[in-house]
C-alpha cells in the first residue's frame, strides 16, 4: 500500500519494491530521501511517525558501495516499512534528523562505523569510538582483529633501538 | 563575563548513579542544567563486527552480553530473527517456555531497576527486598540454564533443553507470592511523600516527543502511548495470553515507576498462564535437520546424529539470501535484530536496535531546564544498560 502511494507521488524516486518474509522494503533514490521521508511521516494514509532503526550496510565491491536502511513504524496503523537507499563511497547523504530526532544518534553511529557523512546534521561526530580513532570498523575491509594486531608496541621499539 | 556564567561539570564515567560507564557533560547555570551531552562508547566491544565472523549459532552468545540484565530476551530476539530468515516454526511448548523465561527476566530486570533507582534517590530499603525476589528468579533460571547472567538457552529453532521437574514448583511458589511482594514495595514508595517529591513532574516527556525521539518501552508507555511489541506484533504465541499494557499519563519519573511496577504484575500473570497452559511436546523444531542439532540422548546412540550435531556446531547452516527484522519487547523497550544474509553460514550484517541507545538519546531533552539533582532521577527512570548501548 505504501509502495503504491509512493510510486504515485514520486514516480522517479522509487527504484525498487521487494517483499521478503512479509516485510516490505522500498529502495529510493538517495537524492530524494528527505522528500520521501517527510511524505511518509506526514501523509494521512501512512503516518510513519516512529523511526525505529537506521542501519548502514557495506557491500564492498558493489556499486554504489553502501546502503542505508531506515525502519519505520506507524503508531496509528501499526505497520512497519523499510526504506533503503544506496550511497556511493565519499558521497554524503541528506540527514533526516530534523524529521525524526531519533535519527540524530543513529546517523552519528552510521558515520562512526561506516564513514558516511550526512549533510546538515546538527552535530556529526563519532559516538561509540574515540575522536582520534582511525578508520571505520564496520566496513568490510576493516580487519576484525583491528588494524594494529600483531604490531609491536611503540615502547618496545624504543627499547630495541 | 558571559562565558563564566555557566559551569561545565563532568558526571561519570565512574559514577554510581550513571548505571555503568556513562559520561554526561553538564553545563550548569547555578543548579539548572542548561545543556547536557551524553558521551558513550566506553563499553564498545564491536558485537556487530564480531558477529559477522561467527556462524549463526555462535553469534547467539554475543547477544547475552548486550543487555546483561535480561539475557534471555536478547537470545529470543536474535533467534526470532534467524528463524524468520530460515522460515521455520518453533513447537508450542518451546514458545510457551520462551514466554515464561522472557517474562521472568522482565520481572528480574524491573526488580533490579526499582532497587537501584530507589537507591539512587535515597530510598535504600527497597533494594534489600527487591534483590531477595530477584535472587529467587535467578536461582530458578540457573536451575534450567546453568547460568545466572549469560544463559544462551534460547536457541535457533527452540531451546537448548527441557526444564527439570523441580523448576515449575519453584516458579509456582514465586508467582503465588510475588503480588504481595510488589505491594510491599508500593507501601515503601508509591505514597511516600519524599519519593513523590523526588519523582513527580521530573523529566517529563509528552507522547509526541517520545515518538519523535524514538523512545520505546516503559518510558514511552508512561507518556500514554500504547505501543508494546507483544501486542503490536505478537511473537512466540503472546497472542494466547491475557495481559494488559499499563499506561501512564504525565510521562514523568513517577509514572515510569508506576508503569514498571504494574508491568511486573502483568508479567506475573503471564508466567502463571504459561505454566498452566504449558503444552507437552518437543522443545525444538527437530524436523529442521539442517538447523537444530539432535537431542543429546540421540547423539550418544546414533553415529549419524553425532555427525550432524558436529556439523551444525562447526559449520552452522546456510540461510537463504534476504533481510529480516525481528523484535521483542525487552524490559527496556523494543529490541530488534536486522539481519542480512548473503547465503553463507555467517550473517553478512547484523544490526542490533538496542532500546537503551535510542532512549538515552532523549536524555538531554528530559533534563535540560531541570535541577542538577534530578539528573540522577532522570537517568534512573530511563533504565539504561550500557552493555546494550555501547555493544
């Protein structure tokens, strides 16, 4: 239902609608994400007022590389909907943190873990990792054991010298 | 001078009232909080990253370590997501036992909450009573799972084993006794004038604000919004049980306290019903041969069962490509798992939706403009667990 409404309203922005295990996922054009989201939240027949989750995904080797999945819930109609957008590496995404306040921290987490930047985010900085951390750990090319695994400590090197 | 008007103080990460390693950067105008900024991540272990290198059955053990006050709920949420991905059905007996465990864990988590929250606000006595009851639950769960904190007992496709004969009589004793115990806590707090002064009209949030901030669980319901995953998207046969969702009116610390106390009574009702209605039958979907390892007795008898058990434990299984989201109502709010499978035996991506993380995001909104002494009450009222926030 949400898919048909969206298709009518934004014919070019809706790229794909899929159904898996009774869950609907709609892939949208990342450039149109703010219009689509505002429509989903405010439209009478949809009313997706609760942003439950915002997840980044790294499809390394694919183009565009990243995906952002938004999970919405409508408290009025008791329905869930997933909106997905594919973003290329280095391309910033538009923030939805002014539409849902809950997106503020979620977008910070995606930035922290994947290095995807969000335009117009009020306070885009790392949230779980320290400010001086190098790299984005949930990227597939980040080693699980950490980039410095097996490297000697600097202190030891000085002693050897 | 303008900049000397405000004082910046650091609360935590080592602070008894921040319930773990939460650090708050508070900007104060006298005793009024002007700005608050939570700093989190001190407990970050990379659970989502680690899960990508573990097989599906192995990744289950990671979930124990999220919200360590209700590990069985976390196990359940993860298993529901993987079962949805595999499209397998769990037998009724396992579903009812899962409900029983989840509700006992909810009571235990809420007891821990009421104990520590009251302690934070200077009402020490409740702690001794609440911990006594919590101990009874943990001992009963230990009898079944063998662990108090990290049970990993809910498994993909069912449960790790059946309950021993001594378990149900124990729980029965507890369930009969428990409503009176909650009355006892209420006599200590509900009409207590000091308690009311410390909690009424403190850190209020309206229903719309809560939804905008993504807040779920008792905090959302204390603001009068009827959203509970158990009713909205019933899982594990919750539709078979008769229970109510307590709602608050004002969305302040006092209402959050009332909602949680009422929830304990409702959970008690569910546990009672689950025991009465508990059907006989298998405790796992043993017909899903690729997913559920054979029972222990069979492994000792049959060589092919032994091999199959070994293969599932070593290699796991390969679910179809796709993505699913499954959630449960944990004691803190909606706990969800978003799993993407690429057809291999390890999750391609496992995103956890921790309720505490999102709820904590609303803390600055709650406490800005409030007195600094009420910050402790506000943190306590959200009921955060840092293991789940930092992952």
